[in-house]
C-alpha cells in the first residue's frame, strides 16, 4: 500500500527547449547567469576549440529566451513547446525506479 509519505509527485510544465551549436560556444557563462531557472551549466568536456561548452536540463526550461538574447556568439536556439503537463511519479520506496528517473534526466543534460 502506498502512503502519502512514500510517494512524491512532481508536476512540470514543459514550455521550452534549448539547442546549442556547441562548437561555437566559448564558455563565457553569460547564459548561465541569465537563466533564472538554473537550467544551464558548463560541460566537463571541451569542444574542438578547447572551451567547455554549455549544456541544458530542458526539463527546467520555460522558453523565456533570456539565454539566447545574452549569448554574444548566437550559439543558442530556443524552441517553445505547447506547455503540456508531464507528471513524474517518484516512489521513494522503489529505488530502481528512482535510479532510472535520475539516469534519464542526467542522460538528457549530458
Ligand atoms: S530559454 Fe530561459 S529557461 Fe530556457 S534555458 Fe534559456 S534562459 Fe533558461
Ligand atoms: S553565452 Fe553563448 S558563448 Fe557564452 S557560455 Fe552561453 S552559449 Fe556559450
């Protein structure tokens, strides 16, 4: 039997998706500062010019386009989605399911 304590339901509105031309990114971090959702970070890897490049967690993106506006090198394209709600159930008693959800989120931001 599931209890209210053992289960957390998070609801997200997917409103935006950002795509990068990583070879043009210089890792200046202006877009990271501009993103109020905290959805951007620098990669651990380097691009062909030797810079760490930007990667996104699109689950956090609202499509506000702030990142694209501040980027001096036109690296970022923002797509707005339909704002459809997506429910993610996280049952903290089911460690395998929780691990799978975390893996899928991490895979998306790599
Ligand atoms: S569009 Fe807005 S919310 Fe999405 S990554 Fe860029 S600054 Fe962040
Ligand atoms: S603002 Fe542009 S060049 Fe600077 S880190 Fe972000 S995507 Fe890269």
